């Protein structure tokens, strides 16, 4: 009896696995299709300067209106994109859409702040990245300083010459570089200092429990101190309430991003925000 039961169970699992494997293949195909047919979207979340809360920049965040699964956020499909090697193509797609939106904003006489685009390690390591970025800047008449690139610490973990060269070329094009989710990955302070970054983004996990959690206060303070010492700007991610805001302001954190101010907005809503008088600095 146990044997039959076991076999039945194994069969059940296999079915589940093959079903999910099949579902994955379908999803992968749909993602590729979305990439090729402009089926993804980019939302924009404002980054504000403290204390006046004017829009200093914004972050481009990818979204997918899936035909059957509905509105998907990166957590739903980026792991798959990484796994199947589509992440660099996705990042470049987002970058192109951002360039188009910057151009559209300009055509509508809106002053678009610099847009930060998230780049994965694969994207940074793409030997043709510089050419592709240059091509987009030219094609859409965009200056480097209209863009920023964000990357997580792990991207700079391996300090290769190629990486350094790529980053330096991006900077020479006028593109500012930020370290994203700072504090959650592995990067040596020495490397941080020697690579051409101008901004650190403190991960939401450290901001979340400010100012009650002593450890998070200590960590955030030390990041702020470090950044100051190295001459880097700091953005606090995931600010949701006034207590966090006040604490950050009090400790000289100059930029904030979070639901307290704005959720990531569809391009149209972001443009409306930019056209509102209060947005003007
Ligand atoms: P991230 O770069 O750290 O982006 C910030 C994330 O925090 C976004 O999640 C944003 O919606 C969310 N967030 C902002 N403020 C708050 C807040 O006050 N509370 C909470 N709970 N969340 C907040 P999202 O859009 O789901 O993106 C998740 C991650 O996916 C991003 O984290 C980034 O690592 C990655 N990602 C997004 N778009 C791209 C892309 O185009 N390319 C690549 N390679 N990665 C991307
Ligand atoms: Mg980011
Ligand atoms: Mg981040
Ligand atoms: Mg984060």
C-alpha cells in the first residue's frame, strides 16, 4: 500500500513539475514576445530632495500588463528574465522606452528630471553596452546627464578592468552612476571609493523601521557618514511615513523615495505631476 501511495505521490509531483515547467516555458515565450512587441511598460517613481520635496530625479521601474495574469511587477517576472538570459535585452528595452519618454516630455514642454534606470550585471557586462547607449542618446537627442544608471553592489563585486572601463565611459558620457540597495550586498569600501559612483541608495529594509530600531538607525547613520566622507549623495528608499522622513532630514539625508510621496506612476500620471505647478523647483 505504501508503495502504491508513494508512486501515486511521485506521479502527482511529476505532473506538478511538468505543469509548472510547461507554464514556465509559456511565460518565457510570452516575455520574449512582450520584449519584441513592446508589451512591457515603464513606470516612474519620483525621488525628492529634502526638505522642500521638489522632484530631483526619478526611477524607471519595469511593469508587464500580462494578457492573462494581469498587471505584473518585477518580482513576478524578473527572476525568470535573469534565469533565461533575457535581462540585458529587458534593460535595454527599458532604456529605450525611457529615452522615448524623455523625448515626449520635451515635446510637451515638461521638464523631465534625470531618469535612473536599473541595470543588471549582464547588462553592464555586455561588451556592446557603450555602443548601444551611445546609439540611443544620439537617436533620441538625449544628453548623458538626463540619465542615471543604478546597479546593485554585487555588480561591482568583481573588479575587472572591463567593468572599470565601462563605468568610466558611461561617466564620460555624462551619465551618473548609483549603487542601489546599498547595505544588502557585498562590496568593499575600497572599490566603492575607486569606482566612479556619485550616489548611494540605502535599501528599504534599513529605512523601514526607522527611527524605532536602534540597529537600523546605526546602520543608516554609518552609511550617511560614509557617503559624506566619500562625497556621495544618498537616497533613502522606501520612505513611507513622517517619522522616517523627519529622522532622515535631521540626519542630513538629502534625497527620499517612497510611498509617502509617490508610488511608481504610469508615464501619463508622471507627466501630469510634472506639469502641476507644485512640481516646479
Ligand atoms: P529597486 O531598484 O530597489 O526599486 C525600488 C523598489 O521599491 C520598487 O519596486 C518600488 O516600487 C519599491 N518601493 C518604492 N517606494 C516604496 C515604499 O515606500 N514602500 C515599499 N514597500 N516599496 C517601495 P518594484 O518596482 O517592484 O521593483 C523591484 C526591483 O526590481 C527594483 O528594486 C529593481 O531591483 C528591479 N527592477 C525594476 N525595474 C527594473 C529594470 O528595468 N531592470 C532591472 N534590471 N531591474 C529592475
Ligand atoms: Mg533601483
Ligand atoms: Mg533600490
Ligand atoms: Mg531596493
